[in-house]
C-alpha cells in the first residue's frame, strides 16, 4: 500500500502524517508513506485544501485531519 500526505509542511499536514503512522503501527498494515510538499503535484490530485490523505493514488480525505479510527478504516478498505 502506498500512502501520501499532501501538504506544504504546515502543522496540520505534519499531524496527519503522525496520525497515519500511528494508525499503521496499531493495525500492523504494511505501507510506504510519503509526504508531497510540491503544490503543483498536490494540485494534480485535484486537491485544493490541505492536508489530504491519498491511499494507492486515490484521495480519501482533504482539508481535514480524520479521527484515528477513520484513518484505520480508510487503510483497511484496500
């Protein structure tokens, strides 16, 4: 599974990344995590507000930090 956090490095973007890492640890899911800071690449996903969570190329959440349990469900939906 490939997970990308879209955001320019703001506090919320970094918090989302931390939450995703925690969800991965707690669920034991194998995943590669990346953080996309480039605004042009972020816009290629059609995301206009960050932070955003992308799982295997599909935007799952944008403009908010989902609760930990929701992140776990999103990770498990693949």
